[in-house]
C-alpha cells in the first residue's frame, strides 16, 4: 500500500475527481478527510471510503471562507490526526461561460474565492501542521484553462493560472522542510462540473483533445496518487497535465 496510515484531506471530495481521489487513496491505506460544501455528497464519499475498509469522515466546509477552513482543520486536530496530504480540489464553473465584459464583481469573486482563495486558506492551514513534522505533500487542481486560457471563463482561467504560479512559489518555500507542492492541470474530464457548460461544447471538447475522448476521474486520481506518495519523492513545484494530448 502506497499511502498506509497517511492522513489525506481532500476538498470537494463529494463528487467527480475529488471522490475518485478519495477512493483511490483509501484503497492505498490512507485515512481520508472529505472537506465538502455539499453535506450529503461529502458524507456519501466518507461512507464509500469506510466501505473500502479505510477510516474517513466528512466535514461540511466552504473552502472559500477562511473561518470555515480553520474550523475544518480544527476538527482534524481534535481527532489527533496529522495531515500528511492535502488535495486542493474543490471547485465549480460558476455560471458557465460569460464574456469578460459581462462578468459581475460577484461572479468574479465567487470563482476566485473557491479556486484561488480556497487553495490558499487550505494550504496555509496544512503547512502550519506539516512544517513542524517536516513532511507533507500538497496537490492543487489547476486546469488546462490556466495553462492556455479558456475564452468566456476569465475568472476561472485567472484563478487556475494563479494556482499554478502559487504552486511554484510555495514549493520552493516548503522544499527545505520536506514538503512537496505540485499541481494537476487536467484537460476535459467527465464529471458533473461539465453540466455547467453549454451542451454545444461537448463535441468541441472531444474534437480539441487529440485522443478524441474526455478523461475519467480515475485517470486524474492516478496522477494524484503518484504526486501524493514516495514515487514522486524528487518532484516538487511541477504542474502535470493529464489532458489526452491537448497541450499547446
Ligand atoms: N472536470 C473537468 O473537466 C476539470 C478540468 C480541469 C480542472 N478541473 C478541476 O478539478 C476540480 C474538481 O472538479 P470536478 O470536475 O470533479 O467537479 P465536481 O463538480 O464533480 O466536483 C467539485 C466538488 O467541489 C465541491 N465544492 C464546490 N465549491 C466548494 C466550496 N466552496 N467548498 C468546498 N467544496 C466545494 C462541490 O460540491 C463538488 O462536490 C475543480 O477544481 C475543477 O476546476 C476539472
């Protein structure tokens, strides 16, 4: 088992990529904390984790609110669990695609809050617990949107690009203390988040992907497992983009 007894905190673990990562890590012996806005789906993933024979619990959390993130980490402390792995995965696509000149302050802020501020709040709390122990792996979900841009998704593109840059900076800062920080920037992956985008985009997603198909959450979980465990012991500050060959 690659993650035996490690404590993994997975934000947005109630659905899609986050759930796939939770179940993969559980199968590798990790103890799982699901930090999820949707109470029902978070609890459901925690039940699935326990059905795998692993320990796990869910905490209803809004990663875009600093106080909610601090509460979530306190509930981990109360169990005397020490976070070894953080996966900053929570996210949404807001109202879908909107031309930049029509984006309101509220639309902008809500995407920046969950994707960028949430990544910062959770990383800060995790580092406070990882630094004294001199060990840890932090993985954040970027996107190909943050590498090459996505028209009509200004806030999402900006937030994901910032997550990639944040990864590089924090990785250099944390490297001397035994903590690795990396990013996964997926291409199109079949999860409920795609329902926020127009149906007409579906054919375009496969067309723009050289493998001519959309990825699966399990294919992203495989990359997360590599970055979480000792197989990537010399890898930090990197962005790996599982995207079916779409890289430009
Ligand atoms: N699916 C794709 O094509 C794709 C591509 C690139 C990047 N991503 C990124 O992968 C990550 C996971 O997305 P997914 O595709 O699995 O989507 P998803 O909608 O299936 O899952 C996202 C989860 O995050 C939770 N969430 C949303 N806001 C939250 C908040 N404020 N606090 C806590 N939890 C919150 C949702 O309730 C949901 O369970 C996101 O960061 C997304 O931007 C997805």
